[in-house]
C-alpha cells in the first residue's frame, strides 16, 4: 500500500516514506484550554485522527505514535481564570477534560501521548539556553527572543515574503527587538502570573517553544508528520521549525507538514460577534457525533469547509441508511475494507471519494449484497463513522428532545395506512402534524425513517 500526503513545505503531494516503519511518528497541535473547543478545532482533531487511523491501517496499530499536546500556559488562560475566579489549574483541568470527551464524541481515538506544556518547562529553558549559546537567541529586558536573521531558511515552510511575515506575525512591536519578526521564547511574569525560575528571571515560556520541546521529548529531534490547521502554518509552525532546526544543527523538525483548511459557518466566518460560534460540546447535544464527523468528511481536509445545519442533517440521514443497511452484519475486520475505499484514503485522505464509494456499497447492500454490507460496515469503522450498534443509533435522540417515540411511531403507522388506502389528504395531514412536533420523515425502499429536526 502506497500512501501519498500533501506536504505544505514542498507544496506537493509526496509518497509517504516513514523514518522507521516500526514506529511512525505523528504530532498535531492540540488545544489551548481556556474555553470549550469550537467546530474548527474539532475539524483539526478529526483530520489528524483520520491520519492516525490510516497510518495504523497501513503500518499496524502498535507501530504508530501520535502526540496531541495540551497548551496550559497562555495569557488567555490567565485572563479567563481571573475573570471566573478560579485557579489556572482548575480552569485548565476542567477544560482539558471536556475537550477530551468532546473529541471522543466526534469519534476520535485517544492519542498515544497527550502532554501538557506545564510538565515540560525545564526542557523549554534548556532549549532556550542552547539557542542563546548557539547565537540564535538573545536576552533583552527580561525577555528572550529568537533572532530570525540567524536562520537563513526562515519562511521556507509558509513561503511568505519578509513583508508578509511582518504583517502576519501579529506580535507586539517592541523596542528591544532586533528584527520586527523576532519572536518571544521567554517572557517575564508579574506577581499575579504563573512563573518559573530561569536564568533570565521569573517568567514563562512563549507559545511556540512549547511544541518544539514536547515533540522532541516524545518523538525525537526529527519525526515523520507535523500537523495542524492552516492558520498555524505561520507564525506558529514556522517558528517551531526555526527554533528546533537551529537547536539541532539544521536537522528537520518533521519530514512532512500537513495542514487542514479553514471553516466557515453558513457561508460566514465563525465569530462570537456574529452569533455563529459553534461549540462542539453543544453540537454533541443536538446531533450524534458520527453525523458531525461525516459532515466534516464531506469536504477534503485541505479545502475550505462551509458548515451548515442542512449539511449535518444530510449527514444524519445518510448514516440512517448506512446503519439500516448494516444492521444484520456481524463482526468485520480491516480485510473487509474494499480497494475502492483504501485507494481513496491512501490518496491524501480523499474523503469525498471515500464517501462516494460508501454510497455505492450502501446501494449494493440494499439490493441484497451481503458482501457490500460487510464492506460498508468495515469501511465506516475504519474511518470512525460506526460508533454505535444499529439499536443504539435508532434510539438516539437529541439531549433536548422531549419527543414521545410511541406517538411518532403511531402517527407514521397511521400515515402508512392512509397512503395504502389512497387517502392522501389524511396522509398529508399526518405529515403536517409530525412536522409540527419537530419530526422530519423520509420515505425510502425500507420504509419511513424519522429524525428530530434541529
């Protein structure tokens, strides 16, 4: 099996060749735990969960190491803890726990390691000291900054010009900086801020140094894949690459860089001011996690995604059919996954093509093909879309639902009887009654299915 992945650094799709097939190593940037994760965060987590699953499929479950970090040192965390009157540890512990539960709700497997930045501060101080000794960093007014001019390859990952980097850095223009693009490795802490003793005084690390140290500690100086959302390619990943490479004699941080595309909501940028800021925790109360996951897969991970209620509703309806088609299928294995699915997955995770193959398998299974039903279930399990039994799926209701199942089933039966007797006016009246109850029905070859509208 030949896996190809789009590499941001080369801007090409490349055949994936691991450093060590017995230990394929993947790092994806995780959350800053000051608030619940939004659906854009969820898309990144689901994307790299799929990378994890595909790597496990190709190389074996025991031969892939996946690191997804938790950032629990950040100014936004301190501000939120102060606002809410809780300790930083209370805030980060609680928010991290919800994040883990929500990502599991989206069908994501737990990563092999989930390091917290606060456990690696000593390593950050050590790397910063090394960068100073090598002439790549300097101390200024209690800060330590990376000297961008010392790295001739700076900008190679994102492909940005100097002017673009200055405009996009979004950092304070400070008089003690040698270059406008120099970035903070260490900064001083006030008395009411968390701080650690260091050669430069009491302070805390900058954001970028965290991932470099956690990645090196758990995966080595150079590992296979580093990923995140496209918004992280600059400045975060560019800075990670610079400080890691310069501290390791020019060695690559990662051989492949992967980035997921932006997400909009109903055609607009997601924003709290627009009232369209969608939190995964809330969405999981309204929809089954597999429906949210399927909606994310309908668009290729590198392309912009327009998140819509109609899209989730469509995904839920698709899964209704897939669960019905596989209800009688027993245990399946990876050997049951057909080439039509694997070839699409191995081609840079082409999920739209995967879903097209699954639609075809569903059609074949509805025509009586037991082999297609097995292939559909095995493929769905491989990409994390079959997390329930058929009975659990049929019984799923939104957390806010007060629907009387017996009443709905009775109305559907009465509507069927009216249609059988060609009393279409009565059938339409019953449909209207169901709609008024917040019930959506779909007629198909296997009968009528229903869902609660949201």
